[in-house]
């Protein structure tokens, strides 16, 4: 029986030591010593098999170093053990960074229960915006702005974006609703002609939907979408009122924080939304000159605009500033991959995507780009391997079938080449 007592005592000591180590590693996280925290959590996970708290700490350390793709599977393992609120929120944020919104949506719904906590609200606000849920983002940022949470200018800018996106989302729903065309027409005409009154049909809308009242705020109106989502009167009022709020708050920002990065970013975004791409690029370039320490998101936004103008080297330079190793998340990796492919940097593309394409859940774009890079280097067999995988994920992509036709032809596989050419023509005919 002595060995049993010894084992129990040893386990108790190990548990006590683990708790001590965990407390120290949490201090590392709070003080920004993320590399030390990562190493410590990895060691602790090896020793105790990986409890939910340890895995959550490891994933957080990875996330704070920008290692999104490494953090995601660790957060997923954490949540299989325990539904920790911060792990739910953090995984949702990482999915949003990767533009995997189908994965983020259920987590964002679950995280709605945490939004009374302003720390969670600040963390999740950008995710609700990116995931096209401005009706929730409006409520989040109204609370953050009202509470004076820092950075105030950035939170105010995100509230402007929330109002603007909500207005546009409601308008698109109106346009898609046949019986709402009178409301949609008033708004679109007002957008074309500043003398036209977008509020002209407000009296009609209030008569049509007696549950609506003039004193309701934008967030009050947005809260009704769950029970009256298809109501034309609600969508009309929401679109106009949200647009008014966006404009008023934007005017306030330009007076309160002239020359700030968030204000400049909004100016650039509105120019971009109005079709003035060159004006938007100029605004971002001026911001970079005035603010050398501008955030990564601004460099990324400018990179996207350069890419639209086919300025691939300029776009790549901005992406590299935003994410020096190209691995800050799958979305930025995808954008860098596109640039490398367009500039003929096939070896660099291979290094960038080598780990991504080996995964079981490798995305279509990565397999396609990697396959094309192999094809460009005359590695027909390797190119075939990855393009076949890409085609399996997106069988309706005609361009993949044409590339497969060329590869099979090069490898003298006539039947396979004929099959791919037939598929290519079939898909092109449907377009």
C-alpha cells in the first residue's frame, strides 16, 4: 500500500507545481512575454496531457504572436474539453481573420452571451463587422463609445462603419424585395441627387408598421430585425436612419480627431466605396507618410487597392509590412500568394504554402496556386497532384480543368486530356 500512498502524494505535488507554473505563465501573457508563455505552455501541456486552461493559454500565446493558423487547432481542442468564454471569442476572431465566416458564425452567436462584458465586446466588435453582422456591431460599438473605451477614435470609426454597413445591408434587402421598391427608389434617388429627400416616405412607413415609433434609435430598430426581418417599412427606416447616423458621426470624427489614422482610414474607405479608387490610394499613401507607425490593417487595405490596380509588387510590399512572414492568417497568406504568382516568384510561393497544402483541410486557392507554381517550373507531375485536389474542391471551376487538360496532354495521357477538355467546354458553355 506504500506505493499507492507515494503515487497519490506525487500526483498531488505535480498538480500543485502545475498550478504554480500556470500562474506564472498567465503573468507572461499579461506582460506581453508571448514567446516565453508559448514555450512554457507547450512544456506544461506535455507534462499534464493538456488541460483546457493550459491549451487555452498556449492558443492565446500563439494568437498574440500573429500565429493564427497554429492557434486555431489549439483553440478547437480547448473547446472540446471545456467551453471557455475567452476561447470561444478568440477562435471566432481567428476564423474572422481567415475569412472563414461559416466557421465563425456559430461561435459569434454563442459569444453573444458575453457581450455585456466590455472586454469581450471590444474583442469581438471587428469580427461582427467583418462577418457582415452590422446589426450586432452597432450595439457593440455604441456601448464602447458611450463608455469611453480606448482607443476612442478607433471605436468611433468602427461605429461609423457599423452604421454605414447596416444602412447598405438594409438597402440591399429592400432592393431584393419586390413590394419594397417604392422605399428603395426613394433612397437610391437621394444617393444620386442630394436635393432629393430620403425621408420622404417616413410617414407612410410609420402608418404601415405601427410598432415603429419616430423616437426609436438605430440600435432599437436593429433589435427588431429578429422578429420583423422582412418588413419593408423597418428596412427603409433603418437604412435611412443608419446612413444619417454614419454621416453625422463621421463629421464629428473629422472635427474631433482631424489627421488621425482612424479618420484618414474612413476617408479612404468612403472614397473607395464611391468608386474613387485612386483617391483612396492617395489617402492611404498620405497616411503612411504622416504616420510611419500606422497599423498593419492599413497596409493591408492599401495592398488590396494596389492589387485591384494590378500593381502586384506594390501590393506585395504592403502585405509584407502587415505580415512579414506571410503567416498572420490564411486570408493574408492568400493575398501574398496571389502576388507571388503574378510576379513569377514561384519558389517563394512554394515556401509560403508548403505547410498549408499538406494539411487535410488545405483550401482550394492554396492547392490551385501551388499547382500553378509547379506547372510554371515544368514540374508537371507535381502540378497535376495539387490541381486534381483543387478540382475536387471546386469542380465547377473551368480554369482548373483547362490546366489539367494541358498537363495531361504534356504527359501524353490523351484520354484524361480529352475528358478535361470536354469538362472545360461544358462549364464554359454554362457561364
